[in-house]
C-alpha cells in the first residue's frame, strides 16, 4: 500500500477558569449548559469517542472511536478540565491512544501541544522553552508515554521555536501549506519555490536548523482542510471519503493524504460531523484505496527525502504573519466589520512589560529560595499536575536551597504560581477576537491580576500602577467600555469570587 490517510484534529478551548477559584463561572451564551466546556464536551468530545450513526428507520450503529483512527492533540488546559469534570471522556481519549499504538506500529495518535496556547514566536526565550517543556510533561502525565510530535499553537512558527522542539526530543510538527517557502531533495539538487501554498503535502519534509539539528514537518492539504472546516461535512461520510480520496495523485511512490482542522469541527461547528468522519474512516480503508496511519508511523516508514525552508513568523489563522496577536493587521471575526484592533499592540506591550517586571522579582526573591529560579519554574509543572503537599515537598527537595521554614515555603509556592499566571496571561485567544472587552481578553486580564496579586510587597504596588497606566492605551471600540484599565478594575475584584 503506497497511499496513506491521516486526519488531524486540534482539540482546544481557551482556559476559562477563575484564577482565584479554579472553577468556570456560568456562561449564559452556552445555555442550556453551564459553560462552553460542558456544551462542547457533549457536542464534540464525547461523541467523537463513541460516534453513533442513525439510519432513516431510527436504528443506531455505534462506530469505533474517531480518536483511535485519527491524529489529534488536546490542549493541556482543556484536558485538565476534562480529567476533573468529564473523566469518562478523558479516559476514552487515553484508551483510543493505546488502541492506535496497536494499529499503527506502536506509534500513538495523540501528540502534544504548547502548554497554554501561547504564540511561541512572540514569547521570550525562557517562556518558549517552558511552554514546550510543560506541554511535554503534561502529555506524559496524561498519556503515560513521551510525545513524538507537537502541535504549535495556531501553527505559529519560527526557527527558534523549532530548535526548542528538537532539543526536547520532538520529532515532528504540522504546519499550513503557506508556511513553506522552498523545498529541495536531500540528495542534492535545485531548490523549488513552493510559496503561496504550492508545497506538495503528500510527503514529510526535514527542516535544517541553525544548531545542526533537524525536525520533520508535515504541511497539511490546505484546500481540503478548508473545505472540511467550512461545510464539507454537511454532505456526509461518503462525500467526505470521496474528497479525501481525491487528494491522491497517480504516483507509485508513498503518499500521505492528510488534512488538519480544529477538532471541534467534528460535532460542535458541524452537527453530526463526528459521524461523517467515522463513516469516511470506515469507507476508505475498506475500499482498499488507502491505509489509515498517523504522522509518527508514516515518518518511521517513510523518512523525509526532501528538506523544506519555512516562512518564519507565520501562522495558520493570520494572513499577515503574526499580526493577529500583536497589531491591527485586518484579521477579525467579521461580526463587527467597522471595529478596529489597534488595541492589540498596546495590550501586548503592557503584558510584556508586566512579564519582565514580575520576572525580575521572581529572580531576586526566588534566588533566595531556589538553586536556580528558572529551573525551578520548569520543574514546577509537577505541582500543577499534582498540587498535593507531598508533590510540593518533593519539588523543593529537588530545586530548593535546603530546608525552608513555613514562611519561605509559602513564598516559594506564591512565586511559582505568579510565574504560572504570568504565562497564562499570554494565552493567544486574548488577541484573536474583535475587542478587548470580550470574554477572552477579559480572561487574560484576570490572569494578569492574579499574577500581580501574588507578587510580594513592596514590589507589587509600583508594578500594578505601571500596568494600569499602560492599560489606558488599550482602547475598546465601545465608548461605554472605555479602555482596558476600566475593564481590569471592573472585573478584577468582582470576578475573584462568584456564586
């Protein structure tokens, strides 16, 4: 068999937990569910674990888990919520990964993700490394194995980000076709310009990194992925199977037919999409036309014969590089076409300044407690995954400066929590939408408020004052809202405790 099929789903929701309570409040727009995580779980995450096809006569047929037959990643912050609030669903997802290892030559279909969906090329070097490392450690905790691949949030990429992935043992990532610039055979030969999405998606590529390391990249099929995301599932499983089969070319060599979309496409964005996917995953292998695979298995069977040069500082959801997360580039949802996004740049600048101020405090205060504050932060994913006193004791034994009194122990935990929220405040969703008054931007401001609150005095007061001053330049499109300073002050107090 020379034709292989791989469907990738990027399953992710913005974290919505109140930073003070750890719980998601009531979200009226998600009715009749209490919040959007619950609603999307019932519309997408649970149905994809056990798709059920219903015939015209009303009879039902349960189909194999989609997760076991596709490639997928779950955002760590979402998976943590599923473990707490829908453990039966998260258990099915883990079981599907184990099944996929049996079917795909020992290679599991789950891959990791950068921890809290930060745009990694816009992060500083320390945060970029911690985000990748935390994503790996979270994956190992959830799936009981090391990840072979990693999904980059928004597929945002540059060479320093790929260097971090390769240095931490990640073998491959997935990018959009427009993120390829040139390709050439590894055996030698002329480079070919494949910009503007003209790259052949049917093979793996090696990216040569400045350090001398290499990492494999798969460029998904753009037109087919777009068609699936924007309506093709409504035509049903047979039509989806025909569309996927149509990606093949008349070539006796190995070819990977693959698409990538938000995982929520299958059931949440498109009602019944999980059944259409399950039917296509039944029909195509049964026809003998393709063999199902995942990226890790295909990479082992057919290592790259071509190298690729990427277009740096690009992403799959912005036509202007990384503008959607740092400037008024023109990307928006379309709900308010008259609104501008000039607020994005001062918001990022405000958070960058806050991050650096908190980092200076962390280094100075943490240096008295930890052998190396930044090594301690990297290691502190252990107490995010297990917040017990025993886990904290073990962490301090490894990274602390000997025995600590109760006050130093308390400050150690507060400083580590401060750094966690200082990363959460860069969750990409805060810039994605149309106005800083939206739920997602409000959420990252809550993370900023919590990070500031955890900062010790006397450093806290001037840091907060400077942050509030800068937020005045983050102006809403709604005159009644005003600016982000007003949003911050209006929500910081009331949102700490909710009914």
